[in-house]
């Protein structure tokens, strides 16, 4: 029975929701299902668009804060609202200010900021929290020699600030909450300055960089280098000698290789002080980085100052790290819609179109933007890319969301399913990469929610997503992937068998023996089924399985090369069941160009190299050519492919040199010689309206 929800609306049953989701996915799949790229092109998409370094094997904050006597990130004090009535400002204890002043490191614009504060009495510092803007503000006021520094609450209305500036003190208004609906305007600053002149005080306001304060004469705060932060802390505790004792440690140099905000550097410095004092071992520094990253991630996901939309962008950037910023931002809106459906199902699910600036969004999650080319089928296209400053964040972030916040799983699953059938190869590949990482974290859930539904789909695009995910999961050292592939490859489900075949082809360089064994087993099984059909006088199988088997072997051969080539020659000569798909794969490989810009066949270039460095491989390639020309099922394709090679030899001298070796070797067999003589005599150039000049030269080199 269908019930009703709290609003009196009919509640959607689980079955209805699942059916609606399936229909939605099928509709999305139809949009890209028509385009089926060749297997090798799909492999290149996987390698090109995977997160940095993942698929390469498939190719031969705060400055300082003080609390309890320790220095932390930008948390000097709780700069948020209070539940109980409170005074509108409170004095920051002098001892806390003194402790901070001992270790504080000036940023590159500190002197400029101090001059402006002294002259103008009010200064607006902008930047992300991670830059240490609030600690800098506190130290600016301290350097002016004011008797006391008072802290104003961050939710103070801009128009009400002047009413609190009633003494000759320093005032810090950290993390002022402003927005388009509650901006900080120049008129507010004029009124504040007028009051400060009257009272003899000074005020520093720190805000996030955004359009809400773009018209103000603010000063962007730049943090000091992390090495200066470390040196300041260690010298304050252990002196110059103590810093010299630890500055060249491997763990310290490794830490400094990455970009760290002052707050993280200060926290690391605390551990470094213990090492310098001899109360901790150097090994303790190694594990510090991972703990710091995890702490930062959880503060983003649970701390104040982040909206649900901000967190959706954070997760989207985790999937699209080192990818175009616009892509991560665009797709984050879709994830936000899914998340809000869980968190606030009766709240309108719109997004603010013109919200924070690009730089502000990246600063908020400690990411950087940079210009770089994006590789497309049309070549390199300039893009503004986005990446976390710390490369460890993206995978750890996705793992944290998946494993520690399972309430987000339904939204993440629906979102990744949509990405997997997107029309853009980069988006589909990143969806597979994310699914692979989540499967490594939780094998059962990753398979059940993402990979298996994709593999069971009738859509080529979805099944390719499953194959890519399994491939990347194995590269990420997820458990049981070879067992899963073997089970699917030998099972009865045609779609899962297709998926496993493609994954085996992709994994050739890392699992050459397993992949070849699985593909030959599949070839024998396919041959057995064909024999049974012939006995029952049924028509030949028209499914995609044979074509996928051919493409999988092609991928395996081109990717693994030497380790597979010799075994493939032996199988072609000795195993009749494997011969047909293996020869089809070889000829398909012979048609594959090096790249979009270079139409020379990969195998032709392989043969050229083998002649110089691996003569045995050159003989094996010649043998496969000979068998392909001889086999009546492949003779026609072999002749057409060889004709294309002759055309390339007419344009590329290196190719002609290779053909002068290959063709005489094949012509030792009389039937091959007759075919090659006919091919060369009829090698015609449509552009010139005559025979190819290279044909006569190659024909003269054939044995008579």
C-alpha cells in the first residue's frame, strides 16, 4: 500500500523510485549510446582523463592561533555566534597575544598593511581562512602598541560596527559575515573611520574574498612561506641551533615539498619542536601529514562556514581534481541537488547562479587554478584547471565521504551514475575512477551500487564505465578484482562477460598472462557455441561478444606487446578455436594509427623498431601477417590493410624501408607472392590518377 508523507502527499514507494531511476538512467544512456568509439580510442580516453598518475601504468588556512598555550590554525578564538546573551566585544587576554607574537611570522604584505592601518585606522584584510588573515589582524593591532585588543563577534551587522568602537583600543572583527544581501559598503567604512578618529581606536576586519566586498579598498593577505613558519616556531622553543638540527631532516623536506597554509605548518612545527628537543622520534613526523589531511577534510565536511553547496563543490573537485574548473563547478550543482533532496527534501532545490567568485571558491577548499591544455579528439584546448594544493586530498576526501558519512551515499551514487553516461569522455572516465576508489574502500558496496548496475546495462557506455572502473580498481590495489573478472568472463551473463573481456584487454600490461588465458578461454567457449549452432543449423551469432573479444585481444596485443605476441603466434598456429578472433585482433591492430595527428599504423612502427632491437618479434609479426593472408576468413581484410600500408609507404620513407623487408619475407610463399604482386600492380592514387610510385619499387624487391 502506498502511504502518505508528512505533507499529505502520496509517498513514493521504493520500487517506484528505483523504476524511475532506471528510466532516467536509460534516457541518459540513449544520449551517448549511439557513439561507440573504437576500443583503442576508448583506452586512450581512460589513460588521458584518469586522475594524475593512476592509469599511467597502462602505458608501455590559518597562520596562527593560540589556545591552551598551543598554536593552531586560524582558530584563535571562537569567532561565531553564541547561544547565550553576551557583550558585543571582549578583550583578548594579553598573555594569548604575547604567546602569538613570539612565533608570529610576517607575510610579504605585513609592513604595507601596518602602514595602512596606522594611517587609515580601519583595514579590511581579504583571503581564505587558511591564509591566517585573522592572526595577522591580531598582530597588526599588537604592533601598533595599543593597550588592549578587543574581539567583535563575526555576525555583527556592518552598520552596527561603529557603535562598538568606543575606546582607544584595537578591535578585531574576524570573519565578518557578509553577502550580497548584507554587504560591507564604503559608507560603513567612512562611518567606522569617523568613530575611530573620535575614540582613538583602530580596527581590522577580515573577510573572505568575494564579490560582496569587491568595491572596497581592501588588502589581500598573503601568508608567509611554510619554511619560515617552521623556523619561527622551532627557534622560539629550541633556539637557532635547534632549528639547524632538524631543518634538513627528510620528513621536513618532504613536508615542504607541498604547499601548506600557516596553520598546518604551525601544527607540524609543534611536532618538530618535540623532535628537536629529543622527546619524539623523527618517525612521528611521517604520519603527521596524513592525520593533518584527514583533519582538514573533516573540518570542511562538518565545520562552520561551509554550506551544502560548498560541500558539493568540494566533493566534485575531489572527482575532477586537475580537470577544468568549469566542469567541476557545473557538475557540483547536480550533486548539490541530490544532497539537498536527502537533507532538506521539502526545500526548493535551486542554486545561486552568480555566487562566490572562482578564486574565492578555490581558496575556500585550498585549491589552486592554473592554465593548461585539455586533451580532446581535436587536439589540445586551453582550459582553466583546478586542483587541490595537496595531491593527497582528492582520494582521501572521497574515501572519507563514502566511509564516514554513509547518509551521503545515495546522492553520490545517483550522481556518479549520471556522470557515467555523460557525453564527455573526461566526465565518464572520472566517474569510473571515483567508482574504482570507492570500490577499493568498500568492495561490496562499490560493486552493488555502481559497477554491477553498469555492467548489467544494455548500454555500451555504461558497460565501458564498469570495465574502466574494474581496471582502475585493480590499479588502486582493490582486493579480488582478478577473481571478479574471471568469474564474469566465464559466467553466463553476456553483459558482464563483455565487461570482463574489455577490462582484461585494458589490464594487459599488468596482467598479461591472466588476460591472455581468460581471453583464449572465452574464444574457445565462443567457438564451441558456434559449432553447436551449426549442428542445429542456426544462423551465426550476431551478438557483440565476438567483436568485443577481438577488440580485447587487440588491446592486449598493442598494450603488452612482446610478452603476448609470442604466445599469440603459437595459439594462432595450434588452436583453431582461438585463430579466428586472434587474427581479427591482429588485423585490427594493424589498422590502428599512432594518433589522430599521425596516421602511421602502430604495428608498422612496432615492426620497424623490432627489426632493429627485437628481430624475433619482427619474425613473429611477419608470421601473423602470413597466416592472416592465408586464412580465407581474413584474406580480404588482410589485403585491404596491406594496401593501406603501401599507401603510407608512398608518403613516409621510413615506412617504405620497413615494407622492403616485410613484403619479400611474405612473398616466399607462392600464393602470397601472387596476392602481393596483384596488390602492388593495382596500387592506385586517386589524387594523382596514376599508380603509386612506391609500388614499382616494392614490386621490384619481391623474389621471382
